[in-house]
């Protein structure tokens, strides 16, 4: 009988091997044979745990997305004010863990396939809704109701675009600079739409 927890260990081995293969070999050259060889496991075990290559790839992308979710939740737990909650979500997306070369390779391949892959569309929709929801929750104390969703959506779109520029070597933007741009956008929206608090405007800094 398999040891307790062995399935999770094997799944993690295969996901890690998939991440390494996407980064080192490129998505097009990532095959079950190469993944299995990297993991030191038989090709047949992929079908046992993930059904097929598509299932393994989806699990890999979900794993990377889950790492981002955990990073975001960790920062949100430390946030005490709505302003700090906005900073937490921004900073989680530009954390060093999101710019590890292997992670960047997986995210770039994921985004390229989202438009044509129904399962990935669902994963992306979940991730996007989560980010927008976090922003809406933090923005509600500051902005008129009819501006909350628009600003939250704008922040999410800005973060995704800035992350891409950071990820590409030709982007010319560092993660620190990108986070600062996102904070400035949030502050500008506060100045434009929010009512003064105690005689002054709240800002994100």
C-alpha cells in the first residue's frame, strides 16, 4: 500500500518538473516524457494522478496561482486599514516570489493560452475576481459606490500590464517601480473621487 501522503509528494514532484521544463525547454517542447524524466518517475504515473498532460499543466498553473493567493492572504492578514489592504494586494503581485525566472515562464505561457483554453479561462476568471474583490473591499470606505468597481478593475488591469512589462526583459520597469505606479493610480483616484477624512484626503503611500 502507498505511504500516507505519497500522492501529494508525487503530484508536487510532477508539478515542479513541469515548471522546470516550461522554463528550460519552452512550453512547446514540454512533453510528458521530459517531465517524467525530470521528476524521476514513470510516464504512466502522470495519467494516474492528472489523467493527461492537459490535466498536469492545469494543475501546474493552479499551483502558481495558489502561491500568489497565499502571498496575498499573508500580507492582507498584516493589514490594519483599507489603505494597507490595497498596498498588500499591490505588493503581493510585485513580490520577489512572483519574479523567480521559473515562475515568470509559467505565467507567460499561461496567459498566452488563456484565450483558447476553457479550463484556463476559468482559472483566470477566478484569479481576476479575487483581486478585484480584494480591491473593492478596501476601496468602499473611500470612494462613492459607483466608482468602487471601476477603480478596482482599473487597478487589476494596471497590475497585470505592469507585471508583464516587468517580466519581459525589454519592459524597462522594475517591480518596485511598478508597485509605485499602481499606488500612485490608487492615490490619484482617491484625490479625484473621495471625500476628505478629518479635513484631509487619505492617500496610498
